[in-house]
C-alpha cells in the first residue's frame, strides 16, 4: 500500500468503506452537492437490532489500497455509489455499461452497489430496480438519504453473513491463510500441514473475525477475538499480523473509552445505546486482562451467561495500556519495509488518542517517529499532504511552533523546483497559516501591547517569504503591505544594512503600486489591516504637542464662558511636557478660531541610519471642517528629537478633535493615530473652534527689543520695543495695527501695566489718545490704524532717602519739592564753581534705571464678538532711563521783597552731552558734559520750575 490516509483515526476500524464516484460527464458542483447529502448518512441503526453500522465515504480511493482489505477490513471497499447523468433512453445502455466497468474496479470486495441516475425520464425510469435509482434532476431527489440507508442495510446483511460464516468455521475445516500483497510470493512452497502454519492461519483468521465483529457493532466479541489472535500470532512470531491484532485491540478499546471519537469536531460520531450505557463503567487504569473462552460465544455473538459479559468488559485495555500496545504494534510494523503506510497511520491514530488524554510529550514522540518513516518515492502533492497533516497533529497537541514549522515546509514544497507549475497561491495560503505558531499577527496593533513575543529572526524570514510569494502571485499590493508590516514591527531587530535593503525594496514596489490605508481582503475572506508607519519617524513618548495662534492670543469674556474656569494661576498659553496633563488643560482653556491658521507641534526622531524623507505630513482631525496644510521634512540620520510643526485651518465653528497625523514615507501613505503611539494615553485632543474674529498685525516705529520681557501672568508677547531716554525726556511711539483677517475690526481697547519695576514714577509713564483711531472703526480687512503713544520718564535718582534732613542741617527748610541729590558728601560746603572730575562722576552719577510695561490691545468683531469672544495683542515696552541733571546744593538768599528770594542751586550735568537749563524768566544756563555750576534763580517762596533741554535731543 503506497497511499497513506492521514485522516485515519482509531474509530475508523469500526466503519465500512463506501466509495462515491461520478460516472460519465457529471458537473462537479452537482456531484458534490449530492455527495454531501450521501455522506450525511454516516451511521445507520439496524432494524431488529441494537447495533449501529458506521460508514466512511470517499470520493477517491486508490485500488491498490483495496488489496489490503484482508489485513484490515476497514480498508476494503464494500460499497459503491455511482452518480451519473442520462438525458435519453439511447444513452442508457452506455451509461449502465460504464457503471458496470466502475464496479469491476472494486468487484472482488464489493458487498453491494447503487447507481443514481439524474435526468432520465420515461419508460426506463419507471422500472422498479434495487440497484438503480432514477431522478428527474439534481433538484428533484428528495429520497436520496432514504435510498442510501436502504443500501447501507443491504451491506450490513452481507457483512453479518460473512462474520457468521468465518466465526463458525469448524475445527476440521482447513482455514485459508490470509495474506497481504507482498507476502504471497513468500509463502509459495510452504508446508501447509505444519502446526506452525496452522497456528498462523488460525491467528490471522481470528484477527480477521475480530475486524468483522467490530464493523458489525459487536465490540465485546471483537475484543475477545483480538486477544485470542494476539496469543496465537505471538506464539508463531507473525509480527506483521501481530501488530495488526494489537492495533485492532487498541481501536476497540478506544471506541469503548471514547465513544465520541478521537478525530475531533469533524468526526460527528454519536455513541450507540450500549456505548452510552457503558460510559459510566469504564475500566480502571491498570486493570488485569481476562481472556474469555471462545466457546462462550454464540452464533449471534450474544452470550446467555451474564458472567461472561462481565469478563468481556475486562478484555478492554486501560487508557495507559492502549498507548503501550500502540507502541508495540508500531515497532512490529517497523520491521517491514512495505508496511510503512500502516506504520505511519498507526502513529497518527496514537497521536489522536494521546491528544484526548492530554499527553503531549508522548504524542510528540509518535510524531517524531512518523517524520522518519520512509514511504519511498512520494509525489510532491503527497509530500505537501504529509507535512500539512504533521502540522495539524502538532497543533492538536499544542506544539504550535512545531506545527508552524511543518506548515512552512509544506508551503515551500508547493513551489519546489521539481514542480513545473509552482503553486504560489497555495504556498502563500500555507504561509499565512503558520503566523500564529510563530507568534505573528498581521495586525500592527498587536505589537504595541508590550514586549516582543517570538523569535524575531524567524519572523522576519517568514515575512520575507510572504513578500516574495505575494510578488510571484502577481499581487504587488500584498507585497507592499507585508514589507510595510516587516519594517514597522521588526524595525528594532533590523541591522543598518537590512534597513537599507528593506526600504529600497519597498520603494521599488511602491513605484508600481503605492501603499495606502485601505483594508486588503484576500480571496478566502482574511482581511489585512493597514500598517501606519508610526515609527518612521518615531513620536517619542516624552514629546509634547503645542497649540499656537499666529500673532495673537484668544480669550473669553467672563460673561460668556463656554467652559468652567478653575481658580489657578495658569498661563493663557500652556507648554507642558506631559501630554495627559496638557490635554486636560487644553480642553478647558484653549480655543481655535474659525479661518485662522492653527499649529500642532510634535517632537520626532529618525531611527534610520540614513536621511528620512517624510512627505505630505499633516493633521488628522474629526469634528468641524478642517483644512490640513501638509508639510514635507527631511530628518538627518538618527537625528535625535526634532520639532515638527503641523498646521491647518478650521473652516467652521464647533468642536474639533486632533486624532493624529498622516505621512507619506517610502511611497506608503500612513494615518497615525495618537492612541496607536506607544506611551501616549489618549485617543485625541479636543479643542473648541470659536466663530471668526478679526486679526491684527502689529508694527512699531521703534526697534525690536533685545531684552526678554516676561509678563507676570505668562502671556506670550506679540512684539517688544526698546528705547533709551534721559530722565525727564519724552519719546513718541507710533504703533500701526493692520487688520490681516477677514472680519471687520469693531472694538478696540488699550491699557498698560507696569512690570518688573520698583521705581517711583512721577506722572504717567505711557499716554495716548484713542479718539482718532476709534473714529476709523470698523476697520476693514487690509486697512491700518495708527496709535501715537507718549513715553514720559520722570524718576527719582536720589541716592539718599534722608536728603531733607541734610538740607535742614544746613539751615534750609524745604517742603513739597522733589530735589535730586546724589551722595551725602556732595552736600558738604565747597568752593563755588569748583570743577568736578569727569572720571569720578561717571561712576558716581551715571546709574541707569529700567522701566518695563506691557501694552494690552483688546479687540473683537464679527460673529465672535456677538458670542463674547475677543483677542489680545501684547506689546512689551522696555525703557532704559539715564540721569540728566542733579541739584547738588540748595541755599536761599533774601531779596528786596519778603515774598521773593534768590534760590542758589549747584547744577550738575551728569550726561556726556552739553545741555541748557532754563527757568521761567528765560534765564538759561549752559552746562558742558560733567560740568557743575551755581545758578541763582529769583523766585517766589512757594515753588520753582525748571526745564532741562539736552543738546542731544
């Protein structure tokens, strides 16, 4: 026997074999539709008996396997059902002749046969025949199952008669010697009268009768015959048939212990009434075998002595003994080169039993033995079938990786060089089935759940084979998907050279078939999910996303809050490294504006050893209509953290969620969602988009400040200016506001706030007149308005707080007049017009003080104003104030009138410029740089007013 049946299981020894074949030209779909109805009749309850007859159907069976029917009767074809079509009476004789020829193929072993004829009507079809059934069409054949049941009962009658005939052979009759095909030439010339020969004949016949009893539903009688056959055959060292007797004994015991079968869910066996009744009385492990006297058997197989019935049950092997007997039988089969198929099938049966017993390690030993059984020259198809079954059996016992190995060997066998037309589709299908065994899934989400599972080197090899097989199938889209999956999931295990090779291959494939985010559905229904490149580039888990506004900041009025405010000292613009904290405050405090450019910033990293070109990178959003403005970037090799800013414009008001970003890398388009990025605990960032507002751009007449001015509340400045003034000087700042938005500017408010200063300021530091600018509102898009802001600096540069006390020491009483005095020693009496060292004064008087303020421009318009929204522009003003004139000594002389006096002032010029000091009476004093002069000014006792003019201004 050269063709193994890998689907064999122990309970198949209880079945009778029926072949169902088409005769003539029968459409394949019609044949298999009838075939499915026929095989549904897989067990028949025999009338007037409690026995069941089990049937095993095959639509193809090698005739050479039928020659082993005497060795094991379940291999013998005992029934034939032929399916044919016949449209006219003229074709009927030829059709029946074909059926007769088909029957002669198995004629030596057939018990009965049937012909099912479809399409023939008329006189012939109306004839009543037992061997032929006529049906008008394949759709009008309601009683096919009933015909099959009648056919099975006729087979049982023949089977029962043969069992009785063999079981009642008289001892005086000569028992024929049953042989397998390769033994016939070995027994030529043997002494048929020797005792050894007769025992051999008796043992083989006992084993054969045991097979017939098992098929006829007489389990206990079969056990007795098998035990007797084992003793007889062991005594004459007939090892091949001894192995068959032991295997029959194992099969009968398996049927007793496991009435549901060992073939798994596909067996569909139902225990008979007697088996169901015995299910609770299974033999204990280690029970002794008790042989029964064959004289206790009657012709119908049922003993009248109940004690004998108890003894029969004890002939059943325990579950442990079943495996031991299987091992012994397989060892006997191994002695015969021509019994390789029998040995292989016995290994398969033992494995199925061990799988039910959950003894995986022992099952693997049987399978390892099956791998090395030599079956001679096998065809490529037989090799594929052998490796596939080995894979299924390893899967059955839980050896998933071993199962995947043999499945992969079967896949490679489909495209062996010796095959003229390689089966790449079959290879691809088998390779897909190996994925679970190697801990591989084609869903990239499964690789974001923690540590890597499985051997990466083997997984990469398998993925490369999938890529190659899909390319040979002529499906470049599949190649791109698998290669993308390899690059995404195995990136950490690829060497630098492998990364270059994989990306080059991917670019070659995508030049013909670009990769996308669509789901690929295979012909068998398997769906391949998209593979987004979340690692090209990598968004680091410590990255942050920023939400920005160009040129200005958005606020809500207190009367129209859309979200509850928490009383925290938080800035209007948040910049957090922890994304979950940032997202919470983002939803609470941030809004985007309809029609404005909005930005999100990612920190990315290029893990590749070469420059990574990322194209069409933009935001993925849901909610309101959003126009993403894609960007292109080029990241250096292993770049480290690199900021990438993604921008877009919300076109309508409402709620928007930033779900992720999209890219195009190596020709593969990817939609990368935030919830698929490792380390990020969010599925999106929610932002409220408010109605459109005007937008102003600010420019000034003064240069931009080099000083970093940080407002105390944390707002972000749109601009900052810097200027240097002398104390008492006034400078005008012209601020131009341009409406660069699309909405009308309808309201404008300007305020300022001092920051970072403890100086006492006399008068208003900043002042302006808004009457003119407000008259130009509403301001249309692209129009400008200019605001003039006066910067006045009046500071106290006195170096001592007890100045008035010093003056009182000199006998002078002054109240209500701010007089500057540098240091205490300059108030001591000294000569008039005494020159003062310039070098000393530079360090003594030239102290610069700083004033800083924030100008707030609050404005609104359009639909946003109606809902209570407004914007703010912040302008920082930095002023460095230098001292100008010091009055170092003050004294008074009486005048002609008691209401007047002469005020004597020592005036010091601390600047590097020449300046003029003027009084009300137009008396001017010119002071050179670092010069000090005494000046007498007539004045009323109440006050004196001086104006200081510097030549530099």
